C-alpha cells in the first residue's frame, strides 16, 4: 500500500494542543513496527495555486501567501501563523490529491497527514487552513478520473468546512459522524450528519456508523471515498467527549473499509485530529488505521 508523507507536514506549532510533530512520529512508528517499508512512502508535493483555487477564494489564498491575515482571522485559525504552516498545509493538499490518485489504482492509500475539514473557501478555523479533502475531490473531478465522491468523516468534530463547500453539489456526498455537543457551532448540514451524545461508547458508535454507511451507500454510489480517520473520538482525548477505546477505533476503521470493499469503492485516508492526553496514544491510533488500511489494499 502506498503512503504519502512529507517531513514538512509539521505545522510548526511548538507547545500546542495540536501535536504537529505527530506526522513524523507516525511515520517512524509505521517503519519501526514493520507496517510499511520506506519504499512504500511517496513524497507529497505542493500544488499550484490554481488547484487550491478550485475550493478557496483567491483573496484568501493571497492573504495566506503574503502573511496578510488579520488578527481576527489568525485567532479563528487557533494556530499561530508561520511560513512553515503555510508550506505544511500546501503539502497536505498535494498529499491528499496523491493519496486519492493512488487509491484509485490500488483500492486504498493513505495520506499520513491532512483531513483539515474545518477550512472554508474564504477562511480557516479550528486548526485547519486549507481543506485538503475538498481540494482533492475537486482536483480529481477536474482530471476526470472521478465523477462522484463521498467523504466519510469520523473525526469527533463535525466536518463543517467540507459540508459547506459541497452543500447542494449532487456529485459529492458528505457523511459526518461526530459528537453533537462539541465544536463547531453552528454545524452546516452534511448530506448525512450523525450527531452522537456525549460519552458514546464503542458498541453504540459502531452501530450508528454502520447504519449511516449503509444508508449513504444505498443512496449514493461514489467513485472514491475520502475517509477522515480522526483519532479524537478516543476516550482520553482532550478535545473530544466520546468514549471509544483503541479497539473500538480499530473496528471503526475496519467498518469503513469493509463497507467500501463490499461495493468495490476505493478509499483514500487522511488523518484529521487527535489530542489524546498521552501523545503516544494518538500516534498508536493513527498507526493502527494504517495497519487496517493495508489489509484492504490490492
Ligand atoms: Zn477533530
């Protein structure tokens, strides 16, 4: 299975609740545990501005590139602005496009990054600067390698940016399963939102997820699924209020890949959030997702 990565995915956040060094740590663990070999990793490349502009407003792109965001806009991002941040998110976009391309060839591929689902066309928020998932869909549609895509967003936070970008678009189905009483407020409607109560545990989560996937895939037949495999539904997450165990998160991943496989739909994975009290738990959850993904690659 092909994995996409860059050493420059690090968002350069320093001491922040978002562990922006997680990408490197995940790659190291993948190699150390023998989940993949070095030659399975492909370098993410920054994309041209015209690709970013398939989703984002030119004015917002210009402000990002020229360090012209207002203080309000930076506060809304909730991460400090830096040239490294901009480079990292540009690379993450390239990574998600490449993972999508690989997934179409191999059934499954992973961007060891991305999943920045809170970014809107004209602004970023909630640690998300550019919506790599939305750009990847638009880019692959433009290249005519897909017509229809589905996002399966299992981050604990609703995928508000993605939902908003594809609102009214009959070619993209957005599914988000998340904690109801958590950021973002408001939650622009996805094609299908599963709002879970605080403290939802493995069994209820998995029942709700499989039901949602069955419903979505009966209603809509995508050429590609973009899976946002957030690590933050974990019970010991600092920004999440669900109670999934490590095992439950693994079963969640498996459920997504199994439902996709049953309909012969390729899956491209992005990581999304993860704020476990112990960083090693976040790293383990993401690495486990890669482990499960690999079982489903051709
Ligand atoms: Zn999240």
